[in-house]
C-alpha cells in the first residue's frame, strides 16, 4: 500500500530510476498508475528530477497528456499517481509495421497539440519517442513520461554523466552538440517519430555515437512515394537548424489538414514530391464502348499548388483543343488521355532515376569541437526505444 490508499499491482514499466505499477485507489475504487522512485536512497539529482516531474505534470491539463492525480512521499519513497491508460505504446504499434498516412496524421496532430500546449507554458518534454506515447481505447493518444522535461529558463540542470538526457535515436542536432534545449527540440523528435510511424524504421539507427553524428550532417531520408505535403512537413520539422522548424502549433495545424484530407482510392503518385496526382482510368472505360453522345463537361479541377495538401482528390480534365480533337469519339479521347498520362509517368521515372542522391557520407574523423559533447552523450544518453 502506498500513501495509505494505493494498492500496487503488476509492474507496467521501468525507467532509469523509477518503476510504474498498476494500482487500485482503495478510496475511490478505480485503477491508476503509480510511479515510485526505485531506490529510496537515490542521489539528490534523481529526487529533484522526480519532484520536478510531479510539479510539471500538476500544472499541465490536456487531453493528450497523462493527467497527474496525486503525489506524495511514503516511507521516504516519493510517488506520483497518474491516470491509467489501458493499451499498448506507439512503439508496440510501429513494431507491427508501417501506419497509414491518415492515422499517422491524426496521432501526430494530437501530439503536436499537446506539445504546443506544454510549450505555451514554457515546458519542453525533451524525450518525445514512440515508447512514451500511450495508445488508449477509442483512439486516445497520451504523451507520457515528463521525467526529464524542463522549464524554459530553468537554470537547474539535473542531468549528469550516466543519467538519461533523452533517447539517441530521437535527439535533435542541438541536443547532440550540448546546446540549450528549446521547443524546437520536441518538434524535431516528433518529426522523426512520425517518419517512423510511416516507415516502421528509425531514421537514424545504430549505436549512440554513429546515430548522433549522422543527424549533424544530413536530414533524414524521406520515402519517394510520400505525398508532397507530408514530405514538406517532415523536412521542415527535421531541419538541421532549430530556427527553420515550425512551431508545434504550426505543425499541429498542418497535421490536422492532412488528417482531414480525403484521398482517392486509386492514385498513381510519382516519386517527384512536386508532382500532382494522376487518376487511374477504370478498365471498363478503356475497353470498346457503344458510341454515345458527349456527356456534360466535367467540373474543372483545382490545380494542385503549395496551398493545398498533396492528398486532395484531383479530377482528370481533358483539354479540348482544335477541331481535330473535337472530332474524335469519346472512347478514343479516353484512350489517348490514358496513353499520355502513362508517357508522362515514364518520363518522370527516367528523370528521377538519374537524380538519386545518396546524401553525404559520415565523416571519417570526428571534429575536435564535437569530441567532448559526443563523449558525454555516449555515456549519458538513453539508447533504448
């Protein structure tokens, strides 16, 4: 029994210095999650970090953030009581394979909203990763584990060599360099998280040092078949320079647009991220049909541009130019349009094959100004999920 009312059950998770248990609130008769500092004799940094998490969570109330219910000290062991989120983590979900763009956008919008809320209250999470995203029933998404979160401008640094300051695979370049953390760090980590949802692969895998060095020299590789708006957003969120990234609020706005888009069921997307979409003609339209009078003109389509998400439905509009074109039968026009579309796609594929860029290789030697930060990072950063 903890705090005279919380009966501990199975252990749900284990962090660097704390354990999380399912528990029963004997007073209110409900299930909760209780986080306790594992070692009552832990050093002052662990205690300060634990107390700081309780204070931070107490000031944050958002649908996509885990809610703190209670906190206290029992037999000299500090504890934190939080709402219990029934379900897997995002890491569990991604391990099963890539997610479709729409649910990824919905999840990303919820997380970006939560980060924007926290950033507006000068709180930076610092460890946004799939393992810290809880997936509850009814599409509930909760960002958890504010154990290493920081208040902007807080001069107290509780991180020391040997303690976790983040997870290597999701750190922003400025974190690798040992610079101050800002909300832009969370946006970068969220960008990598969303990319992993879409591909089921980490953008920067490998050991701590190699993974950290890679992001200092290149942006993450984006799939060629990703929609233009997705590519644009992820490229911005994972920009090397913090000032070039959107705010969490701006990222949330764009993700909500992506989540609301209605994509056609049959679409051919060229690898060129600047190209529009080409509708595929149904097979029974291409086969010979009885001659029929021309139908009413189709509704003109709005040309795709930078102001619209790449997932929007595009109508196929056949331009009628010249007397010769108007003299063709409707069936012949469709066949010609289909052949023209295939020719355009073929030209794009040939051009793109010659434009592949493997990206810069990792440097053979680590620059002198990075040797110190990377040495600290190797011993201090968490390399797990």
